[in-house]
């Protein structure tokens, strides 16, 4: 059990691990069982960066939201049907808190009947085995793994396996999800699961995916690091056409998505970033007004999502002008500008900006200045006598970071090469070889 907790501590960022501790306190005070589940466990066991924390409780999760907000979290959204909530904690940590439940689908693609359940029942009713692993965060059973479908074995084999024979009939959007996980994780699809997928397609289950489910999958796509590879795979499977008939080739804009994929490789996995505006902007870029309206309707996108995409270019262009300013002479000045800029604007410029200076400054920020800022820890600031959690603490930490950045030695210029020696005269060389007679 201690091995699993060591894995949790070593794979999570300091901020994420702090959130696990806060959630443990909240669940203990409420007298409910808490588990780290799903994607967080899958990514830790598979050696991937953990982007989001997934918590499951054996009670109505919405009843814990007041305590969660007191711990400093913001409730981004709630799902009354599934009794779950999306949360954002300080330090750019995102998480889901959900009720352990089973879902039964009276109609393919329709709304499920949700019933409270134990963690074991919850895991057995999930989509794929790799997502059906849990770890107890309860003090009495801390670090106890729960794996009723042998998901750990499938992670070790790098294999995607559906838990139920009718998984794609119950929720046809899982067919899109299967390809998304295949690309992101680089796992093979189990032969039986592949057959189930093909059977569901032949039974025309794709037609039963609701606009709400298509929109949910599109939002997940927006955050995928291998977005160019994913869209190629969805194009090959003809799944991307669910959003718009004929969405392929030049209209799909894969070359620009490939640029986005390359740009995302520069960005740390925990970097604050709202992925949807840039993703949606690229997706709609090659479409006419009628085609864009159809896609937006088919994916049940909100007006706020569309508006955010439309406003991104102008905001990014303003940032581009600031980045070109000759006043940005110090590393600390560039760090201050970009650390306060929305991540989606920075990523937009990496994809679209033709200014070499802008590209170089953004790359320096990610490669040099952001890592250097992490050298200043909270413990170093506390050692100066400033109390943690206060506005003065935040200011003191920033000042220490800026001082560190400007005091970092620059790479010395290479020494000039010595000029080649002048050619020697014939006298200095001495007599040459005699010509034969």
C-alpha cells in the first residue's frame, strides 16, 4: 500500500498532492469514503503526466461542495444527474468530484438512470478497464488499490478493453472516446473490443450519439496534446464527420492542428490554459458560415464558447505587439508579461505568429524563465519571515523570482577563432623537391 502512496506523491505536482490532502480532510470530516479514480490513476500507472484529479465518494458529492469551497476551490460546473462537479483549486489544479454510481441506459445514447453505488459497483460500470482503477484515500485503508476488472494488467499490456459487451450500444460516444484514448495513450485495442466497436458501427449506433455527447467529446479533444494525430485518426475512422458531413481534407485543417500539436510540446502539462477557444478557432477556420453554424449546432456548443473563440485572435494580436516591444530588455520583464497572459493567447502566437522575435521570446519563456521561476520554493520565501498564504507572501515570492531571473548569468559568447596563418614564402619553406632530369 505504501508503494501506491509513494507513486501518488512522486507523480503529482506539489499543488496536486496538496489538493489530495485537502480532499482527504474534507471526506474524513464528513464521514464518507474517498477514492482517487479513473484518469488520474490510469495516467500515474501508465507513466503519463496527471492533468486532472478524479475523486469519487460513496455519497452525493454535491453535498461536499460547501466544504470544498471553504478549502479554496472554485466550482466550475455541476451535474445534478450524476451528482458530480468540476473544480478548480489554487495552483491551477483541476479536479472532478463525483458520486460512486451505476448507470443503466434504457435507450441507446439516451440519458442513463443513475443509482448511488459502492466504489466496486461504480468501477465495474465504467467504459474501459484502464479507467476502472481506484485508490483509497481513507485513513483506515490508505493506499489500498481497487481493481475489479484487471485494469492494471491492461495498463501494463498497453491495451484498451471495454468492460461490457454492450458498452458501445449503451453509450455510442464511447466509440469516439476509444479512438481518443488509443491516440493519446498509444495503446492497442483488444480484439474483442475491436469487434464490439465494428458491430456497433454496423448497427448504426453512431447515429444515436446526441449533440450533448458530441459536444462533451469535442471539449475533451480540445485538451488533447496529440491533437493533430487524433484528428487524422478520427478522419480515417470517419468519426469527425459526425460533427459536419464532409469535414475532411482541407476543410479539417490538419496542417494547422499539426502546428498546434508541436506548439503544445513546449507547454508544461500543468500550464494554465483554456484549450477550447484556439481549438475551435482552428476547427472552424476553413469552413464557411453555413458549415460553421451546422457544426456548432451538431455539437451543442454554447454562445460563450463560440464568442471566446472569435475574440481570441484580437487579444493574441495585442499580446504580440507587446512582445515585440524594444522595452522588453530584461528576463524579468518578459516573465511578468507572459506569466500574466492567458495561456491560449500564448499558444495562438506559437501557432500563427510570423514574427521571429515573438516566437523566440515565447520559447525562451518556456525553456528558461518558467523553469527558473520554479527554483524559488514556498519554503525559501517562508524562510525570509513572511507568512504563507498572505498577499505579502505572494509579492515576496514574485520579487524573489524576478531577482533570480535577472541575476542568472548569460551564456558567454564564444571566443573568436584565430585567423589562419599567412602563407609562407618560398624562402621560409626551403628548397622544393628537384625536378627529375
